[in-house]
C-alpha cells in the first residue's frame, strides 16, 4: 500500500492517487500546497493532455470532480460539470502561460489571417 503525499489516502500501486489524482514522485519540498483552479476540462482525455503538459514542466496537478458528478461519471462516462484542473497557487502564472503558449503554437503563422 502507498500513502498519497497530497491527501494521505491509501491505495495500491498505481500511477496516480485514485482519490485526488496526485502523481507521486513530484517534488513538493515537504510543504503544504495551496491549490487553485487553473481551468475546467470536459473529460478525462482533455485532463490527461493538460496534466501531461504541466507535469513535463514539473507543475503538480490535481484532478477534481465535485459532488454528484463523481457518481454520474461512473454512469455516464463523463462528469456533467467537467473536471477541475488544480495547480499550486505559486505555479499558477507559469501553468497559465504554458497552456496559453501551447494553444498559440497550434496554428502555423502562415495560416493566421489578420
């Protein structure tokens, strides 16, 4: 059994904590982090893309589904209100800049019409 460094939940060996989505192995310098909402995504696929991008920059991410949506996700496959992507408050500006720069780089400059 592993104890999550973030929420202290116990779980079997997995890549992420099933309760809070924290990925073990990211350095948090032993500090309690103040988490803030970065964005909301529609489904687990989008969350995986955003989380992967942020984790490549060593920005820890938490997946949060609130209230009854957690149960509806089991039945419907997706939460109705989306999935909240949380990052440490101290990394918020860096994470936001990273997400915005990635969106800007999707379209080659010659295709942008002014």
